[in-house]
């Protein structure tokens, strides 16, 4: 591995973040199937709706960190499986409000411990002070680019 002082693609922040994202996505996918019984994109959508409440597919896309077409296809599949429900949107007649069904709420209750396990596994090489510092620094970078975890 190149040191942070050496030039090259593998030393860049973007390269490192993408590598970490691939690792986290693989871990999330494995845990979603094993512990939740649903694919990772479905678990992401359930987490977004369970955390932020009923919302449009566009909001789900942003909060689940999925592109709009993937979110739309996945929501449609989940409607068919009766994990999600659709209702009219009083604020915008062109869109629908998507919510969790009883089955979706059952899955949502399992998501928190599953995400905690994934995060614990990701952080395994860091002590508590390093974990806090990493979260702080990532939040600072994200906030400087307009990212808000609450929205």
C-alpha cells in the first residue's frame, strides 16, 4: 500500500473512499441477505422509510443513497411483495407516498442491530478515540459540501 505522501491514484481520498464503500456494500449485502432476508437495496429503502417516515420515491432515492431508477424499480418490487404500500400524494398529484406495511416494519426492527454489526466490523481496526475522530472528520468533509444527515 502506498503511503499518504506518495503520489498516485491509490493515495487519493476518492480512491480510498470508493474502496471502503465497496467493502461496506459487500458486508451490507451479505448481512442483509443473512440477517434480514432481503437484498441490500431493499434494506436501504426500508431503513430510509422507517427512519424518516413515509415519503416519495425521490426522497427515498436520496436517503437510501440509490439512483432514482434503482430506487423506483426496487420500490415497485417491494410493493408487489407487500413490504411497502403506496398512497396518493396530497402535495403533488404526480407522485406517491411510500410507507412500510406490517411486514416492512418487522424487517425495519432488525435493521438497527444489523447495521451496528456492520459498522462494528468496519471499525474493528480502530480504537474508540479513532472511531470518534473518523466520524467527526467525515462529517466535517460532508458538511462542507452541503450534506446533511438529517435530510
